[in-house]
């Protein structure tokens, strides 16, 4: 992938603060000192996802978290690193950014967004075959947004890098993000857990008995 340092620049101070508070300054500083090079290396080895890919930011976010974990020598368990991910996503800056979306007022937002991504992938997927492969089943649910992936480049890279154990907490950030958007994620399978698909059914958090 093309290197974009803005993601490390944005996330690393928040990761450092959480890590220092939870696990001490020494580990936090080590993770940051080594993590920048780890981030550059992960991005360089990642599959190219294509310019203008609407989902590419998800990969850069994930690789920044993975780089910080690797920078600290994997001293933290994946679950401990997952708590740091949650701290970052619920920080004032990102809480405010995600909170601008209200899935109670716009329950089909993610369906529309994924349809736009699907159109991008249909046009560019042959050139960038590692990108996410998204599918829709309009008959599955009446309420909210439903879609699923059968390919995930983040999972593929983590497996190649020998850090697949970090995928469950990375996947769990989806639930945190949608919660900040006043939504709930219902999920039965993830590719990271060995499933054939990674499914998303997202509804507003005030929806009663969604169908």
C-alpha cells in the first residue's frame, strides 16, 4: 500500500496515552519509538487496495494499532491491546467524529455506503483483487443495514505477518464504532474466526425488536 503517515500521526499520541495509563510509560514510549517503523513496514508489505478505495482508511487504522503492538514487542496480550483500541476510539476526538452520525435517524446509512463501495469494487476490483469483497442480501433483514464480506485484506495481512491473534480485537472495534454512532451491530461470523464471511447487521440503538 502507499504509505500515509497521517494515520500514525493521528493515532499514536492517543495510543501512547492509553498505554501509559494502563501499562506504564516505559512500554508506551518503546511502542511508539519502534512502532513508527513497524507501521511503515506493515503498510509497505500490505496488498495495494487502490487509490480512492472508500474502505482503505480501515486498513490504515488497523495497521497503526498493529504497529504499536509490535513496537512494544507484543508484551501486551491481544485482549489488553483491544482495550487500548477501545480507549482510542472512545477518545474525545473520535467520539465526537463518530457521534456526528446517528443511526436512529439514518438507519440505512451503512447500506448506502457499502453499495457505493460495491460499485467502486466492481469497477476496480480486477485491478486490486485483494480489496474487500462485499455482498448484499436484501431479503435477510428489513431494518437497518445488512451486508457481508467474503474477503478482508486486514485479516490476510495479519495472517501473513503471523499476528492473526490480533484480529479478534481489531474486529471488535466495529462494535465500538457503531455504538458511538448510536447503533448496534449484530454479527454471527467473522473471517478472522475462521468463518467464510464477516457479516454486518447494523440498526439504531433505539430500534425495538428489529427484523
